C-alpha cells in the first residue's frame, strides 16, 4: 500500500538535511552528510517501516546510535526540529540563528534553558521568531510533548503558512 503524506506535509522538506549528529556547537552544519537510515530496532517488515524511512531520508528524524526508538515519545527539543523542517527548512533556521554564531556556547537563546551550544537552539529560535512558540521564561526542551502541545505546535506552524488557518485561529481565539 502506498503511503500518502500529503496531509501532514504541505510543502516537501528540503532534499536531505544533515542528521542531528552533524549539528554541534549550535551552528555548525554539514550539508554533505546523508543520514544512515539503517536502524537496529526497525525491521523492514514493521508496519511503520516505510514512514520511518521517509522521515529519516528527509532528515526530519534521524535517530541516534543506530536506533530510532519508534515506541518512545518525543521531547520538545525534538519537536522543534521536526516542526521547523516540515513547515520551513534547515536553511531558514540557520539564517534566523546567524546572529548567535559567534556568541559563547552558554549564551541563552530567548529561554533560560536553551543555549547557543544546544543542538536544537536554531530550531527553537526559528519557531520563536515566527511566533509559533510562546515567549516564556523556559522552553523545557527535555519535557515530553503532550498531545495538546503537539496539536498547538502544528496548528500554529500551519497558520504561519496559511492565511485561511491563521484567520480561523484568530476568530476562534476571539470567541474563547
């Protein structure tokens, strides 16, 4: 059976983006590296294997230490990367994060718990700049993403691309 990703990906992600392991120091990226999508914990016979391969080959999630951990939840840091790459691009995150490239690694990036040296900092900062994540004292990157937070993140990101969704959200917020 062919998988239809058109409902979750409005515009296709950039060809192949570097895996998380290639993002270090908060701003060092390597476009030459393609992620290895051979995972010890994913069998080709697994029902979600095709979706996992698609997500990996497009750089949205690349796992670590040859594991994808498909039954684990995701944290807020991981969700920031996925959301940015689905609704925008690595290049957009890099460009937005450029002013921080020469800052010390311990410099906070809009949140007291996100620093320049964190691998996820460019993604969190991009989402913040786009108004997709709220301006709060802490981002809580290690916290598991709740279903409500995931929905809000996706809707806000989608609204940033679609005037119709943004208008509908605005109308709903006014009526609440």
